[in-house]
C-alpha cells in the first residue's frame, strides 16, 4: 500500500474546463454566417407570406405628437405632450373637412381676472374653467367653422336671477322670519326688515347655457337653417364603424357650493364616412331639479351635409328620484349623478333641428 502513488485533484477540474471550451466553440460557430447554398435551401423551405393589399385611408392625421397615424387607420386618442405647459393640438382631415381639438389647463388667476373685467362682466365665474380648450369642425373649402369653447358658452348665461333656490333656502328664510317676529318691539340697529331676508342673485348661479356652438362662415349662404322635420341618421350612427379620432373634454364645471353640479363637456368621434359630436350641459340642484341641454352635430363627409340637433330636458328632482326607486334599490342618488341616466329619464321640453348642405 505504501508503494502506490495516489494522484488527487485535477481530474474534475479538467473536465469542467473542457466542457466550457466546447460550449464556447458552439457559440462561436453559431455566429458564423451560413453558406449561400444553405441560404437558398432555407429560403425554399420557408416562404414569406404575401402581405394583403390595403386600401389607402382617406384621412390625414395632422398631429405630429400623438400618435403619428400615417394613414394606418389607428384611432387617435389625444393626450397632452410631455412638456410644460401641457398642451396638445390633434387634428385630422377627411376630404374638405378638418377636425381639431385643443386641451389646456384651467384658467390661471390673471386670465380669470381678465374674463371678469372684460369678457364676462357681471357674472361670477364657475369654479373651474378650461378657457383655452376647444373642439373645432371646419370646412376648409367654404371657410365654414363650428367651434365649442367655454367663453362663448358662458356668454349665454343669463345675467338675471334664475329663481332657483337650494333646498334649505326656504327653511332658512322661515327661521329668520320667526326670529324676527320674536324680537321686542324696541328698535335695534341690528333689526332686519323683510327685504333683507330676500335672497337675490344678479346672474343665473346655475350657469345654465343653451349653447349650440359658435358658427362662423365667409358666405352667409352657408349657415345652418332651421328644419325641425328632419332628424339624425341614427341607423348610420349605430353602425360599429372604426373610430379614427376621439376626444372628450370639460369646458367648465361648478359644484354650486356643494348643492349639486353644473358642467359642460364635449365629446367627438370621427369615423371614415361621418362624425358625431355631443355637447352636453348637465345641471343637478340637489332636492330641487335636474336639467340637461344636449347638442348633437353630425357631418356626412361624402354628402357635405351638416346636421345639428338641440334638445332641452328638465324635471323635478323628487320625481326623478322616485322613478329610479321603482327599478333600483341600492343607492338611488347614484343614478342622479349619472348624466346619461338623467338625460334618458327627463321629459323633453324643447327640440330644434338645423341643416346645412354645401354645394
């Protein structure tokens, strides 16, 4: 036993090194380009399928920021670019029609002061105004535009008392009158007369506006004309057409001192053959009333036809709440915060329809 020489170590280490070298050589060989013959064989065996023929899109996306469509038919959903101030100006052209939108933040203090002193004198402004945002539909051939913006909408707010009172106003006045009658007959410098108990507003504090858009044209011949016998092509608008362009924005909003909501927003969607715009003013005065003003604009691109429908709906708050309770048991007031549900369940009190066809 003592004459035998035992060699330890080296064996396992040698095997590991050789295995690593083989793996490295395989990796190197795999990176060496194959011969021309092998390339021909691979091309014969694997044929690239022919791409289907595509019909050129009729629209042109004019927005370089989001996203570059390049006639691919991809829906354009505007969003602010990564810059300050946040701003986006997406636009799309189909035939003679150009559709554009612009989103900006709410007005700053300097802009609000300018509006109060020069643009909307006598009106206390809503809490939030997106005064530099707009939606515009333009016929470039005839110089006709229809634009939706906050300033023109607020110019239609009545500068007189609307007569609408919050739900607790009567209780407040009754309480004040009761305290007044309980006072001693001796005069007091703090004594109030009946006129001091009257609540008066020198403007419509609900900001109700029957705004249908701002129409401008180079030729008076091309203006929307009233024709209540016509209606929107609901069958065409209900088709599942691919949406090329979509936007949704708020123009102004006010919570009426926590007594409800007053909001004006605009939505637009553009398809290959037509567009549909909805401008909706939604008012809810808690425990008093609900009111909806809907303006829908439809443009048929091939016919060069513009249609505008205006609907006014209004109803008592308690009646609307009772209608919801007939079919729902959970949180009935949640439905009254849904403008779509309210619009579907309010009685219509006015409808106007206008059309315009370009030669």
